[in-house]
C-alpha cells in the first residue's frame, strides 16, 4: 500500500484529484490532507451545532439528529463546491473575479456563523442559564402583573355589580333576585380560579421555554468577547479555502492542474467544433462551419488581424454598376 494512500479520503473531501496529488510535492500532499481533515472536524461540529438548534426549537432530540445530518450535508456541499471552483493563484484578478471572490467569502462566513453560534451556547451553557434565569424571572413578573391586572379589573367590576344587586335586594326594590346574586358569586369564584390557573400556567410556560433565540441575542449582547470564539472558528472554517488559494504557481500541483484543465477545455472545444456543423446539417440541411475570430480559441484573448483589402469608393461603385 502506498504511503500516501491514507491521504486519499482527505484529498477527496477537499475536492482534489488524487492522481495529481500523488505525484506532487510532499508538503502539498500534507497540505491538502490537512484541509480534508479540517473539513471532517468542521462537518462533525456542524452536525452537533444544528442538532442543538433543531432540538431547542422543535423539542424532538432524536429526529433532530437526522435533520442536522441532512442540513450539514447541504451546507458542506456548498462549501465543497466553493473549494472545487476556486482558482489557486489566478493569473488575472479583475473586478469581476474580486467581486465573485468576496461574495463567495461572505457566503462562507454566514454559513460558518450558523455553525459556531449554537456551539457557543453549549460552551457557555452555565453562564447562559444564569442569564436566562434572570430573564425568565423578569418575564414571569411582567406577565403576572399583566394577567393579574386584567382579572382584577374583571373581579372589581363583578364585585360592584354584586354589591349593587345585594343592596337593591336588601332595600326591597327588587324581589326574587337571588339567582342573579348567585351567578355573580359564581362568576367571582371562577375569575379568581382562572386568575390563579393562568398565572401558574404562564409561569410554567415561560420557565419551560428554552428561549433559544433570546439566549443567542443575550449572549452576544452581554458578552461581546464571545466574538473572539466566533472569529477564531471562522478563520478555521476558511482555512481549507486559503490552503488551496495560496499555493505557489511554480508548484507541480499548480502546473499539472492548469495543464489538465487546459486540455479538458481544448478537448471539449474540439468536440464542439465537430458537432456544430452537424447540428446545422441535421436541422436546416446546410452545413455551416464555425468561424474563428481569435488566434487562441476558445480562450479568445488574441483577436485575429484582418488583412482583407476593401478597396476604394470607386471600386465599390464599379462593383454596384457591374463594371
């Protein structure tokens, strides 16, 4: 077994071709093996992070493992696509390339944040629980005051009506109104019971809620230093990208890879040139050849020099008059 064979799975995870790398310099082999190893660690971290997120939001821990695995696969397909399509030390760095590169980095940074922020709540769970406990106490107090105020108003209104009915009955202004008084007494008892039940239920609901989103906001608001963890992770998250980007242009990897890419493009273009006239032949019954306007097709960087003589105005007039 080849000594570098153990690197093959990690090269594949990094989106690289083992055929190119197995004949490259040793430091490049290790470089891309490290890149693949980091991707494995980042993927495991993502699965744990997304499981925590889904578990907190939906409260279904077992199913959350499946969701987190699928979501992580989706995220890292995007991540791997960025690794595969990025050019190591590109020859031309125009505005379009720079814009594309910055957009790509921005997307990866956002993806990285969706992974590290839930992990921070796990790492600082004890501190966060203390802060959430204070937050829940304030919310329970506020909700209790609002609930009590509502029921107190209803009870006060009911008591006024009950006193009025009793007074009318005592003064003899109305007779046989005991049913009305009993209904008001029963309503008062029900309001007191509903007040107690609703306050207890509200306290239980607030206390049982994970306050996941509020916890994320609270953690970053009260403890800005957690962004040191975030920045460190984001650097690690982008490391495989930069390991590929900052490669010497004189390395065998870069030379062979560029030659293979060029050969693939030329082969595909030659095949296109062969198929182009056949398509017209089958479609309109006329063979039309592809006209080359550049010296280096299909890269089209060197325009062809036009050597045709167009003649003078007199020549053109003679041509129109058939002379």
